[in-house]
């Protein structure tokens, strides 16, 4: 199960903070949230600090986001810190 918190500091950006387990079951939920904000042209900060476990499929998905979002923050994804 995953809970996704969206923080909108201004009209051009959003911080998305999923909490829980990011796997094949929860991945479509996160993907839909991200798609909706990307369609709106928002800059996205994805904060994975509340994620307890990331499956291999979810890792592949997150790596595929390069260039689409501002950054992914988490110790586990430190090497993906700057994606723009």
C-alpha cells in the first residue's frame, strides 16, 4: 500500500512524497499522479524519503523519469539527484 502526498508551493511546481511500498501494485498510482502534473507543465520534485521498499520494476520506472522531473531525492536514489 502507498500513500501519496502532494504539496503545491506555487502554480508551476509540485512536490510529491509517496510513503509506503513502491511496487507493481502501487506503481500505477504514482505514475498517474506524475502524468497528471507533467501534463499540466509543472516542475516536479519527487521525495522518496517516506518509501520503505522499492521493487526492481519501480527502480526501472524511476530511472526512466530522467529529464521529465526536476529531481528525485532519497538516499537510495542519490545518484539520480539532478535530472534536469
